[in-house]
C-alpha cells in the first residue's frame, strides 16, 4: 500500500512539475517576445496594397521613402522595459508639395509626443491612444526590423491593407 501511495505521489509530482515547466516556459517565451521589442524604432517604409491605396496613401508612401533616405524620422516608437511606450509623430506637420524635380518634402521640425503603456505578446502589440482607445496590431520582429500590420493600427487616412516597416535605432 505504501508503494502505491508513493507511486501515486511520484506520478502526481511528475505531472505537476510538467505543467509548471510548461507555464514557466510560456512565461519565458512571453518575456523573450517582450524583450525583442524594447528599444527605439523608426518608421522607414510604408508598403500598401496598390489596389486598396488611394492617391493620398501613395503620396504618403513616396514622401516617407524620400524622408527616410534623408534620415528624417516621421514616426518613432520607444518601447521601454517597464512597458512604457513613447511615440513621436511628425505626420501632422508634413508639408508636401510638387516641384519640377518631383516631391518636395522638408523634414518637419515639430512632433507630437504621447506616452502610454503597451504589451507585446504572441506577436501582437497593444496600447491605448491619446483618446484612451485600445489599439492592437500584429507585429513581427526579425532582428532590427519590425513589420506592423497597417490596418490594425487604425491610422487616419492610412487604414488600408499594408505594412509599416520600422528599423531599430
């Protein structure tokens, strides 16, 4: 009888330790995911679905490409280890015009800055915008490149199929 009790206890301990290990492994994976995103990320590309994009969106894509080539950061996300997110956004201060040589897009000197909290779990970034609305978007990180689903961010005038590419500074 004692052998049976000890055997049952051993099996119970084995199962308990397996499920604890699985929980610990899941937590470690979640922390590893979160650690990938920590740092400063600058928007470098805006790739849209050509069929879904309108003139305004295509113009924005071209303007961002020109500004990125000049080293001008239009949107910056700083994901901190303590789950704080600081966003700098100069989109409202863009002054786009056309010239004989193409687009004229000076780098804005003003930016709007917002601070909130975020989570990054299982490839999904979640945070609240300045109005307190929940924002959620799929995001994948490969080294120093983060690809974010543009549709998920629900950006004004940019809510189309496509992706935002951020490079880590």
